[in-house]
């Protein structure tokens, strides 16, 4: 009797579980079809879920897994370790607002991922990622001009290397030639072309908040960048078009200026200012035969707040560049090869009390795409050289799956 009673209890438990699942699934499916807002606008929800499984033989900056850029130290014993990372997972809310008084159109964007850290440092914290605000801005569109206010990507943030693993922290970002960041500010985008123009032209002008190595606490801003009371300024020109063979090309040039007050806010000492400058050129080409090339190159001084000079702060000058070649084998499969370098001036690095005098990155990847699904494999190799001329190598092998929605 006890055996039969146990079987009956098990059947009841299974039935209850199935009933609960049905109750959970059915209303979710119905609600997901309708999204309403508080105003007369249209809301689009998009983003992706991305899971990465990786093996590394070093700890990396800006973190292991999906944010790895260059080795943080040199592990000499028991080097390889295996882990997983889902922090690239991202959600973006896009509001397409109504026409206002028949004169202009409004809209907005809110975007977040999960690189805000882990929920504490306990045994289970690495499975509880914290959301991080990426973008939040409002657009006012009038004719060919868009006025954007809020936190957005600066014009210095240019072409982005293709990678199945490094999305929020792209390959070469802050490490091998890729610079730029997102700041609160005012951004003006002006389309200079007509619909039938063979070469499309766009001009971007931006004023955004100052920044430096700070703020130093998690409540208030107030680094040397803000202390100068001078906004960061950038201007950029973009050009794009089609090739005679059915491919496409694009290029851009951007300039940057900022000022830091190193004595800080409220200091009695005379202002100790430091100017930051940068020029960057980027280009991209995609041929009809399946080959493609993309890259950026910059020359700058004191732009650590823009991830320049291997993300080091000080009166440091230097250059960086990356180039990536790709080939599309068929509509689903493609491969990419990247090389990047960042080379700040050695004497400037020493004078600033920093340590990284050069960094080189190589990355090889392949991707399979089928509709919203992406699968990719990648090998990343990076070598950072310190002021003691000590080279530290780091490798990462990763497999990633995306679902884009």
C-alpha cells in the first residue's frame, strides 16, 4: 500500500507542476504580443541574449570572459581555467514619438546590459549579474537634423570589429587602437546629402561632460575633467557610398579636444590644466565577392578617459590602430582576422607613473548565422609590454551563442 500511495503522490506532484507551468506560460505568451506606453508613441523592444563559454590562461583587463582585452598579470602555474559569461546580454527600448505641433518629431532610447558587477562576492554572486545603464537619450528630429540630449556614444567611437564574444567590450577596445566612450551631453547630427546623391555625407558635432580618472566614489561625479568647467568637444565627418561592383564603402574623420583641471574642484592651488587632443580616421569596405576590411587609427594626447593609451591616465601621447579582414564563405558562415596595436610614448608613460608601453592583439573568429541565431568560435591572443620591457602573453578560446530579438 505504501508503494501504491507513493506512486499516487508522485503523479499528483507531476500534475501540479504541469498545471503551474501552463498557468505561467499561457499569460506570458498573450501579454508579450502587446506593448503599450503612456503616450502617443511606438515602443520597440530589441536586444540579444548571448552566452559565452571560455578558457583562459591569464586574468584579463577589463575582466575575464566577454570583457577581456589584455592580460592583467602573469600566471605561471596552473594557468588554464574554464568559465561562462552572460553579461553581454542586452535590452534596448526605442521610443518612436509623434510629430509635435507639425514642426518636429521626438523619440528616445534606453539601453542596459549586465556589466554592473556581481551581486556581492559570495559563493553564488557570479550567477547574479547587476544591470548597467549604457545609453539614455532623447532625440528631437527636424528635417535632416537630429538634436540628441542625454548619454550617447561620442563621435570618437568609430568602427567596431566583428566578434562573436566581444560585444560590449569590442576587440581592441582600450587596448589595441579602438577608443571612444559614452558621456552625457548634447549631440547634433546633420545629414548633408540628398536621397539620390552617390556619396552620402553626414556631420556630427558634440559637447559633452568632462571626465578624467574618477570620480572616486559611487555617489557624485567631480574628477579633474569636470573641475575644468570645460566640456569635451568633438566634430566628425562621415562619407559613404557604393562601389561599381556592388559593394559598399565608408570612411570618417573625427577630432577631439578637452581640458582637465588636475588640482580638482575647490582647490586653493592654481589651476594645473592638462589639454587632451585626438584625431581619428576610420574606414570600412565590403566587396561583392565576400571579402571585407575595416579599421580605425588614432593619434592622441591625454585621452585616458576615452580609453586611449592602453587605458592609462596622464600627459601621455601615442597612437593606436587596428585592422580586420573578413570573408563570407556563404550566406551563413564567415571568418575574421584582426590585428591591433596601441603604442604610447615610453617616456610619457614613465612620467605619468603608468606601466604599459605597448600592447598588441591578434584575434581569429568564425561565425554561423541563421536568422536571429548566431554561433561563433574565437581565439584571442594579446601581448602587453611593461616599462620593465617584460612581455606578458594571454590567450582566450571562446564559444558563444546569440539570440537576437
